[in-house]
């Protein structure tokens, strides 16, 4: 489905030049093939391999015969110059495209008496008119996490879920012409409903199907030429149960967070780039009480919550030069959320002055959670308390929980994500390691709810505030832990099912409703 994209933009660009260029790769003796598979209904072949320590991701698209190329060009010509206003073009672009293809094919066959492949032509037309053009195979491979193009004449690179120890893999997709790459960048910006130009050479957009893209135009800020980075969106987000199953977290960690969330604690998820912070934040949010009002605040809408009381807020950028009164920043939205009577406020990523507002929200009794780029507790506190974030040191102990997540390369063949540490904040300088990850045996400590209660200051505070004794907290932990473990054991992992079971869990426990 096309969202906010001008069909004309796509038709005017010249991706046809790239057809079959990508197939011209030759493999030499040093190339060691690691995998071969097919995507896009078996039309596109993917070969993953390694050569002299560098990983490669080679795409082979279907070859067009000269007749097929002729039909393709005729259709593009017709779409570019001859198409009359047609309602179907707006309401059902795919149906329109298929209709045009059928008409042109019938016409070609009647004239020449030979038939050409409808399937191949349909692939290229959808790719170039409605899809992501030359990056279509990468966008359609569910194993690709990120895509990066660092300039003109440089191969597009990908991050592959199953071959992540090789880091970025080089593909055989290259934009050789600056004009072509600039046009492609403009097209992506338009797809996300934004503008990019010499005057505004940077854009962050959400593309069709919610993929996140960071774009730069021409050589204004990127001397190697236009560039792009795409973080692909998982249509079905990873759930808390997936994360337990794949060993990112333990069931006891999830249970502990669940109780903290219910008591409106303040969570900071920290870690390096692409370590899985947003994914963890999204899956944690699935544990929020279904009868709460949850407000999320983001620059780029990445979160995907299956919560009935979810209200997403997204900042607004404008293209005015000079004083900008129409821009709506994260800071403004956090302030707005104070008046929303929200139970829980989630800020996708804290980078600037909104940090201060978020701490105000926590101080006024809201539950809060956010992600933050920082490798550990000390550097997080340093950054938070320095300009431009300027959070007062006395506010730091409002944070209940600091979760550190990392991507760990376990072997040449395997990279995993692990929550390596969970800290409770005692005060500005002091924190308490409640959970740790042991890399030798890949286990989380503690594993026993009783040991956790012994360690955790937060759980003791919750017990005190809610008038519970240790035993009732322990029983609560055990009940929820068993519940989550049962889901995981029975392979109930996906988004819809996990949300349904969690909701049922609350309905069975009416005391949880305020
Ligand atoms: N625990 C996990 N297990 C498997 N894959 C994961 C896990 N966490 C994240 N991923 C995948 O890793 C990629 C990066 O994840 P995510 O966007 O959550 O990272 P991030 O730390 O928020 O990145 P950034 O620093 O860019 O904001 C995504 O493709 C996501 O699907
Ligand atoms: Mg993120």
C-alpha cells in the first residue's frame, strides 16, 4: 500500500537503469558461500558469503529479455506521459498497475505473436512504481535489520540477523550517479511525507510500512554524496515472551519489571546503537495495565503498542528559516502529557531538553520509561546532569531502574542481545546492581525470586508503600513468573496472543483494577 507517495515521483525516476546491473557479480575462488535463499515469491535469489573476512549479500533479480524490457519501457512511458487522470490510480494503484500491464501485454502479444513473463514484469513495475526501487529486495528480506548507503558509488550495506557477527555485509546494489541517488532520496522523503533539499539537507522519516529512514541530500552535510540509513520495522514486534525465549532477558527480570511498571516506576533503558533498546521498551509496554492511559512521545514513531489505552504523540518539524514558533518539540509534548492525566509516559528516545520535562513528570507521580544512548550508569548520569540536558543531580534518584542492553558477539557464527545489568538507583552517586549477566555460562543472576527480594530496594519500597509483607510480594512474583514461563513453554510468543493472555491475566485478578 502506498502512503502519501506521489506515483509520479516514482515513475519519473530512472531505476530501470539498475535492472540486471546487480546480476553482473562474479564470484572468485576466495568467495565462500554461507547461504542461498529466495525471497519475493522465489523471484529473487540471495547469496550470503564471505571473502577475505568481509561479508557479502548478493542479490540476483530476474533477468528481463529484450522483449520484456521493451514492454517495461512502454509501460513506464505510458505512466509517465500518457496516463490520463484515473480514479483507480488514487484509490487502488496496484490494481491500476496490473490493469495497465495486462493491456500492454495483450497489445504486445497481438502485435508480435510472442509472449513475455507477466510475473517478472509485474515484479519490476511494482518495485519501481509502488515499492522501494532498487532496494526492494532488501526491504523484503525479513532477515535484514538495517540498510545503509554511505554515498555515491558505494555499495549498499545491510545488517543481517543471521550473519550479524560479520557486521555490515556489502551488497551488489550501487548507485553510481549522484543525480540518481539524490532522486531516490527525494522519493523516500516524499514517501514519508517530508521535504529534503539543499536548504534542508537532513530528514528523518517513516516510510511505507513504518520503516525508519535517516536521509541526507546531495553533498551539503555528507561530502561523499547523498546517504541513507533505514532501520527496518518488524510488522510483528518482538514480545516479552520472545525476549525470554531467545535469552535476551530472564523470566524473573520480566516479572520484576512487571511489578515495577504496575507501581509507576521510572525506567531508563540504555545501551549502544542498535543494541535493542526500543525493542525492549516496546515489549515492556505490553505489560502495562490494560485499563491505564499510556502516552508515548517520539520524534520518529517507532513504537508499536498493543495497548488499548495508547495515545501516541509525535513531534512536528517545520521548514521555516529563522525563529520557529510552529515547531513542536519532544519537550512541548512531554509538557502536554502532564495535562493528559496519563498513567504512564513513554519517551522513545531522550536526547535533549525533554529529559528535564520527563523527570518533572516522574516527580509528579507518572510512571515513565525511555531509551537513552549511553554505555553504563556513570556515563548516563554524567550526560543527564550536563548541558544541554541539565537534569538536577537531586532528580537522579527518581529513576527506579536502569536497564543496560548490549549486542554480544558470542562466536564467529553467533551474535546475541543480552540485558547485561539492571541497576536500582539509590542516589545521585550510588546504584545497586540487582541483576547481572554472566557471560561464561550465559545466565542471569539472581534466578530465585527470594534472592531478588533480598537484594531489591525497589521491591521493598513497593511492599512498604502498598502495605504488603515480603511473603505476599514473593507470591506475586512467583505467580507472574509461572504465568510468563507457561506462555514461553507453550510457544505463545506472538504479539496478538501474548497481549490477549496478559489481558486475561488482569481480568482474572480484579483486585488489580483501581
Ligand atoms: N532482543 C532482541 N532479539 C533479537 N533481535 C532484536 C532484539 N532487540 C532488537 N532486535 C533487532 O535489532 C534491531 C535494532 O533494534 P532496536 O531498534 O530496538 O535498537 P535500538 O537500540 O533502539 O537502536 P538505536 O540505537 O538505533 O535507537 C531491530 O532490527 C530489532 O528487530
Ligand atoms: Mg531505538
